[in-house]
């Protein structure tokens, strides 16, 4: 009986010690900004509320907490853009076929919400492509997780619509930006 009691106590002590020193598992891996974005964890920054990006101009996001190398962004938007004076409206998710040459973002759906960075580059995981400074990339209704790279000038994130003629546009998108960092 005493041996069994001693073995039980030793087992409890060893298990408690193992739990105390065992390295953290999946929770530690989820600490990377990209993982937190994929898991839709609470971002370090989120716009307090959505803001309006008009369909006929480029709109600069105010970058309330700045943008630095390896920050991760996810943009959600809702709305319709009027694409002519006759009232034709399109979803900000855009429409196929892809825009092609002569459009701001040739590899994005026509009339979609798009964005660009003013310095550095953005890796849009949804497309698997890097978009350098000044090159428009697709956002649509949900950009998915995007990884920002920069080693230079302070950047801005600018939004617009994939339309070669913004002058006759109206409407726009309600935009919400979330940001994760290390």
C-alpha cells in the first residue's frame, strides 16, 4: 500500500513539473501577425468604424498608428459604385472578366475596390502576388490577409476603384481596415 501511494505521489509531482516546464504549443505559433489575421484574432488596430471611400476619387487611409515592415492588414468593405452618368451600379467586389490593359489594376476584377501603397510593397495572399509602390492591387469586399514590406519612406495606403474613368463615378464603399503587428 505504501509503495502504491509513493508511486502515485511521484507521478503527480512529475506530471506537474512537466506541465510547468513544457513549451507552449499552438498558442505560441499563433502569435505571428499573419497567423492572428488568418485566425481573425483581435487586431492591435482596427478602425473605430467604417469610413467612406467615394467612387470618383482616390482616398488615402489616415494610417492612425503608422505602417511598418511586416505589418499585416485586412480590409473589409461594403457598397456599390456608380460607373456612369446613367446610373449603372456595380458591386465593390467587382465583376469578371478581369480588367486587362488600360485599367488601373489590370489583373483585378473590373470596378472592384482597389488599393496601393505609396512606398514598399504589399503581398496580397489571396492572389499570391507582390504589388510594388504605386501599383494597384485588388481589395473587393474582403482583401484577405495582406503582408506589407517596407525599408524606406513612410507609406500611405490609398483606395480607389478599378475603373479607367473615375470622373463619371458616384457611390463608393464603406471601408474598415484592421492591422496586426509584432
